C-alpha cells in the first residue's frame, strides 16, 4: 500500500515536469469534481480551450483521455483538426464569420458544437452548410452579451428568445443545445453575468416549452469556473489553466 502510493506520487511528480498539460488537466478535473460535489451537481463538460497552442499540447491531453477541445479561430481549427484523432469533439467558441461557415463544416466532420451563434443569418448559413454536407445535425448555442456593455458579439438578453426560437423552429439541421456567455468585454465574469444567462434560459424554456435541464449553460473560464459551476454551468471553457499562458493577448 505504502509502496504503491509512493510510486504514484513519483509518477505525478514526474508528470508535472514532463507532462505539464496532463498534470494541469488532472488538477482542473479534480477542482471541477470538488466544486460540483459542493453544490450537488453533475460535473459540467470541460472544454479544454487550445487556441494558440500546438497540436502536440492537445495530443498530450488526448493521451490521458480528454476528448473535448475548443478553438476560436477558424484557421487554427482547420490546421489542427485534420492532424489530430477523429474522435475529438471540437467546440468552436470564437466569432464565426458567415463566409467561413462552409469551410469549417466541410473540413471538420467532428465539429461537435458551435457555441457562438449570434444572428439568424449565421444560424441560417450553418443550417444550410450542415444540410449540404450530409453530416448529422450540429449542436449550437446562442451567444449572449450579458455585460450590458457595447460588444460586437453576442445578442442582448432581450433578443435571446427570438434567436433561440429561430434555431429551434427554422433550422432542422441544427440542435439548440443551450446558451453561452463570455462575461465582461475583458473576459472576466461577475456573478451578474451568470445570473443573467440563467435568467435567459428560463425565458427560452418557457417560450419553447422545453425543460430547463435540456438547455445548457456555457459559462466559466480559467478565472471563475468554480463559481460558474456553483451557479449552474453545464459547460465550462478552460484554456490557460490547462495549457499555460498564451503568448499573445487574444480574444
Ligand atoms: C480563450 C477563451 C476561453 C478560455 O479562457 P481562459 O481564461 O484561458 O481559460 C474561454 N472562452 C472563450 C470564448 C475564449 O475565447
């Protein structure tokens, strides 16, 4: 017994040096479990946000069993997805321009979710591209600007219901998975952001006659995922705490 745990400790110590991503992922996973247990919730899906990081870093997380990764530049996803295992579930979490929709749908068959739908135009484009590709329906989230501040991306809380209804009723090749928020324009979050997203979910649930537990909440990043879990997040997006600081400041 004592021998075994000393061996395990040694393994972890080695991992911290040789496998920083695997070690950090292990740490985040246990923090997620703890935070979830504290409020008696099922642990949320952990999207490991790999933007700006090389395929090798993603492979390291994959090798210890992680499968869900998030990117927010189309170009990066187009470069990494084909050289990594095809059972990865990619989440697109950046601003998606309509003219990039077709390429991402066609080049990344294992794209599992687009978390950043913020217009009926984008929803329509995605729906058409998915239909044309013949792939199964694509899960999407409506991105909500919960900060009340001027931002190019995300719909305001008062527009969420109509966009969610559009996806739900007019886009047969999309599956409305839930709602997503970044928080403040500087990528930090306040409790108000999380409360606002939860309130939007209630509105959508009522309007579409869907149980709230069928509408996900994507909220919480490196700095605040534990708080987001306490407030009901089902999908957290964690980048720098897993992969290390990014080399350039990006959105
Ligand atoms: C970069 C990014 C994240 C991860 O941010 P970290 O603070 O590094 O965890 C999450 N969500 C979105 C939309 C991002 O662009």
